[in-house]
C-alpha cells in the first residue's frame, strides 16, 4: 500500500489528486470544530452519552463533530440514508428501475433525486437534533426587557441552528462530489474514512486512561492490539476472496473468421454487500435507545405498560446478550436481502445464453440459474457470518474485558480497510493506464 502511494506521488497528475483530497479532508476536520451559533457545545456531549443510540452512531461517523455541536454535526449520515432509500426504491418502483437502465444519463437523474432526498432527510435530522438540544437546555434562550420569553427571537434561533446543520451536511456532499471529480477515490467514502480515523486517537487515550486506574488492563490492551491486527488481516482476506464460476463460450464461424471459444469466469465476492447490512441492522437496533432519550423510563415502574417498557429497553441494551444475538440475526437477514437485490441469477443465465456462453456441465436456461443461485446462497451465508462476527466483536470484547470501552469496533475497522483497499486499487489502475505501452507507441 505504502509503495503504491509512493509511486503515485511521483506522477504529477496523481500527486495533484492526492493533495486535493488531503485539502478536502483538512476542510472537513476544520469544519468539525466550528461551533454552531446559539448552541452550547459543552452540553451537547450528553446527547450522545447514551451508548447504542442513533446519535452515538452518528457521532462515530462524524468524527466526534456531533458531540461538539459543530457545523458538520450531521456529517454524511443524511446522504447515506438517502442512498439506502434510493437503492431500495430502485428495485421497488418501475420508473426508477427503468431510469437506472438508461446508462449514464439515468444514473445522473437518480443522483439528483438522491441529493433532494438527502436535503429532506438533513432538514428532518437537523430539526430533531435541535429539539433534542433544546430539551437539554443547550440552546440559548432570549427574553425581552421585562423578562418575558422572546418568542420571535427563539424561533429565529431555531431556524438558524437547523439551517446551519443542513448547510453543513450539503457542503459535505458537495466536497464528496469534488473528490470524485478532481480527487482520489470515492468522495463520500474518503470523508467517512477521515471521520472514523479522527476518533481513533481519542479511543486509544480513553483505553490507556482506564488502564492507568487499573494496571492489570495494560495486558488486556496488548492482547486487544494483537487481536485487532489479526482482525485487519482477516478482513483483507475476506474482502479479496471470491468464488469464480467457470464460463465457456461456444465457437461460431462468421465468414472466414472464428469467434468465441474463450474461457472466462463469473466472480462472486464473499463480502459483496460490504457494510450495508451492518448499517441497516445498526439503524434498526438503535431505535429503542433513541426512544429512551425522549421518553425516560420510570424509576419505580408500576403497572403492565411501565414494566413492559423497562423490559423492552433492557432487552435492547447494548450490554445484553439478547442484543448481540438479535443484532447478529438481523445482519444475516439484511445481507441476504441486499445480495438478492444486487444479483439476479435468472438475468445472469439469460445474458450467458444470449452471448453463446454457459457453465461447463450445466445446461443453459433454468439449470444454469439454479446452479448460480445455489452457489450464491452458499457464498452469502459465509459473507453474512463474516459480517456478523465482525459487527459483534466490540460487544464480545467488552464482555471479556470489563472496564475498557472499545469504541473502534469491527464495523469501523471494516469501513477503514475497505476504503484503503478501494483507493489502493484505484491508484494502481490509474498508474497502469499512465505507464502502459500500447500498440500505438
């Protein structure tokens, strides 16, 4: 990886892209510390203190900007949610599915719709964040000269706060598009990567502060570091692993020329769905903890509904065994759902038959689609268990080592490793194009 970046730095055009990408990351980190007007940043930290809430997840993806109540507090979360919604609607609504098949023009139309959906989601999230901050008395309140509440000034304050949140989210989307056009790698992935890495030093400092109070935890930190190195290697191995279905194309003679006869394969990645199933499950599992922030349970529950509500919240507590089991099951279910949207065995079999191709030993048509579906189900099971294990590693680690809150979990490491591998492959492909000697030379 380091040699790839070193060789890319020697190429002037790639060096400009790397510098531009670093400049965008610098702007993102500066914006993460710019305070929002009329908002008390010190009080905002208590908003995400509830572990497992949706705000805690957003704070991880924003690099701590949410806890500081900064301009980029919403980060890229609205765009991620909009992308997920559009992916689901593309397969549910025929007009969007037709638009996707139109090629580059159709994808641009879907991208515009995604931006508008992201704007709507950012507005809703900004307003919800403002209400939560207001309930915590983190919003500055204005009064008149006689001490009465200045309603007009307070409404204007709310509009300013929500507008700054929405503007910061849309600015991040714009910077991500700039990285796509003039920088290196996928812009949204790079910003998400920078936000997660920004939380790394603080997580390490917190672990060592906890170990300073309990010296026996230093040995636990050593084993955790070794375990994380092994986990990174395991993630790289699984990301690069694939099942190759052999394909043989039939020979055909047109005039005096012979076409076809080549052998190829259909690559099926084990981790083809990436982190999307984890994000789906994480969003669903965070709803109970988020509800708890707005509707606090009774200290001494009485009656059926109060006891039911307390038991419901305890069931979804992040330290609960049932939470880990349900989280694992949801990741597996969402992985099957996401893969079924991305891969259609019938369509692949039809494309092979139309191109005079086929799987050796398997008849064209339905037998081919059944064979591909059977392999796809096996690969999906392996990939789903891989994602599930990676996601529940922090929960199991906190069980094994009490006193250490491991915030840099398997999900964040999976995102970081995936972005590094994707960016490295992109650099290698661009360097190959620039140094390849073609037949015109």
